[in-house]
C-alpha cells in the first residue's frame, strides 16, 4: 500500500515546473526598458550619419530628392519610403523586435522586415537591414528649420505626394522635391502652379485625381 502512494508526488512536481515557466513574462513586464506598441506609434526618419544611412541615401534612387519617412500606427500598420523605394503592411511586436509583413509599394512584391528597438540615453531607435545595409531610424518628422518648423513645407505649397491625371487619362504619382517642383517614378519633372495644375517637362497639363 505504501508503494502505491509514491506516484502521487508527480503532479506536485508538474505544478511547480508550471509556476516557474510563467516567471520570464512577469520579469519582462517589470523591465523599465521594455518596448510597447505605444512607444513606437508615430513618424520616424533616418538618422543622419548613423550606421549605413548615408550610403542608403546615395544608393537608393530618389533618396536625396524625396528623403525618408516611416509611419507606425496604433492599429498595427506600418509604412515607409526611402526615395523611390518603400513599402506598406502590418506588424507584430515581440519583446523589442517588430516584425513586419510588407508589400513593396513600387514593385508590388512581398517582403518581410524586422526592426530591433533599442534605447540609447533614453532615446528610442529602430534598426533594420535592407538591401545589405544596416539602417537606423529615429522618431520624429526629421530635420526642421531654425524656427522649429518644416522649412520645405512652409516655403513651397502642395502635398508631398500627389496622384495626377492628364487630359488623355494617363495617371502618375509625383513627389515634391526640396525646391518645390515635383518628380514621378520615371524621373519626369513637374512644375506646380500652387493651386490645381502641374505642368510636366513636355508642357503637358496634369491635375490631381479626384477621389
């Protein structure tokens, strides 16, 4: 009868092991450096002279003219562009790793990207590899003028990205450059009259697509 009572100890050991298994998540929750989705929401930009950012700005077509930007939303969406390259998709967060399932906005191809969040002196950065380059993103809209406002937006009217159509029904998407002119993906230049008309380098008139 005494030998039959020995197996009763096994459930006690399993209960003890199970209680140990939930310890890591509790410790992670109490970690002051842990990153939450709320920490990541908002605009991001490439940090000047950090990692391979300068190389990316020179190597990616249109990067010097169009700049870089990334947007992370609270509903699980992420979008970014560097010059004529970029993507849009959804993300999930596990610890300090943001995993994104994205579609290249210009090629239509699917791609997976991982961003690692790190805090340096209380400032949050996101690091990711793209086309063999290590990129460093920082929160905010990017560089501003001495008065703290975006000098490019203040000096030149018009949205940064506009979908246009001409009288023949041709459509194209144009991007505002630093000098206030626009360029599309085939590097065709457009002059904007500040109200409702864009004129391309061949003299063809374009207007914004009504949505």
